C-alpha cells in the first residue's frame, strides 16, 4: 500500500529508545484487559502556562505516546481514548480544527513504532463528518495495522454514546422489519453487536484525568460494570506512574457484578 502519509520510518534503535521504559515496575500487576480514558485538562494545562488551549492538546499527544507505550508493556489488550466527542464541535472552529489535525500528526510520526510494537489501530465514532485528512490518516493506520494482534488502540473520534445507542436502535429496528432479527433473539449481547464497540469486551477500567467526575457521554452502555478511577492530574501531566497507580488500585478492587 502507498505510504500516503509520507511517514519518516525510524530505525530499530530509535524505536527501542521510544518504547522501552525500564524504570517502571510492572511485576504483580493484575492488568485490566480494556482500559478507557477520558483525557481531560489540556485547556487548563495550557491556560496555567499562559499558552493557547491548542498547546495543551499538542502536549496531550505526548501523554498519549507515553500511555500507549506503558499499556503495551503492561499487556493491556484494548486502550480506548476519548479524543473528540460529538459535543466538541461546539468549541471555537480554530480549536476544533487543531484537535482534528492531531490524529494525522500523531500517526505521521508514530505509526511505524506502533506497527513495530504490534499495535492495532481502530476508531469508534461517526467518521463521515470528520475532515478528509483526519479520516484518511486514521483509515490508513487501521489498514496498515489490521494484521497486528497486540494492543488494540481505539481512537474515539466524533464519538457520542447517546448517538451511538440511537444509531444502533435504528439499525436494529430496520433488521427487525427486514426479519433479519427476531424479538426473541434480542438480548444484551445481541444489542452490543450494533454498537461501534462490537466484538470488544467492555472496559474493565475507566480513567478520567482533570478532576471532573462525570462520563460526558462516553461509552454509557459499555461502562455498566466498569471500575472508575479519577485523578485531578491534568492530561498533559499524566504519567506512566499514575497509569500504573490506577492499574494497581484496579487490581485491588473486588468486582462482583451485582453478586455477593
Ligand atoms: C479535553 O480537554 C481534551 C480534548 C477535547 C482533546 C483530547 C485530545 C488529545 C489529548 C489528543 C489525542 C490525540 C490522539 C492522536 C489520540 P479540555 O480541552 O476539555 O481541557 P479543559 O477541561 O482543561 O479545558
């Protein structure tokens, strides 16, 4: 396939340097299979430094790189990152444009490393309404990584959970009408197949940075039995150490799924 992103391929030494982080102790971890993250606090991080909000989003990409690395190292199976919500269109156009340029910027630098580390890229959300450059960069990465079976990195772009559920219901009603589905077959597992996250295990752990304690229309169906971990740390300051802290605390939680 043509390298439409004009990606500067790194040599193995550079990849090893970027992805290898020997200081962190990951022994005795009870690693969650699926970690979802609401990456909040970029704007405040920039504001605290007298910088424009977009500088916070750019710094946020560096945190994404660090967290993907440590997630690979910890053998997390799925990492879902809330990158741009259906509500984020309400922000000033310059900020929206800037956030939507980040996937391409990120992938044009890091895709080779992601490939070298067996990461598979996926996206959830309504891709049709995104700018062509965002859609093409993400689709290129999805195509280039589809044979990988390591960490699945899910980028949530133009994602909103209520919209996802409504869309699923509309498709489901069409299938009922067309007799591709019968009401008797309809259960939670079956409904889940109509969501963007079809085939994925629900998140085991949700991390939200930036101090707020809400879900902001993220994975409302999928988070029914997820463990939540909140921190005041702003996303650009979030580190491998905090990520491991969340994983360690997760390992101590007793998950009963409504049982005793
Ligand atoms: C919320 O912080 C953050 C966003 C809306 C954008 C998050 C995007 C990134 C971190 C870049 C990710 C890039 C890739 C390629 C995965 P906020 O702006 O609402 O912060 P505030 O609450 O301090 O204003």
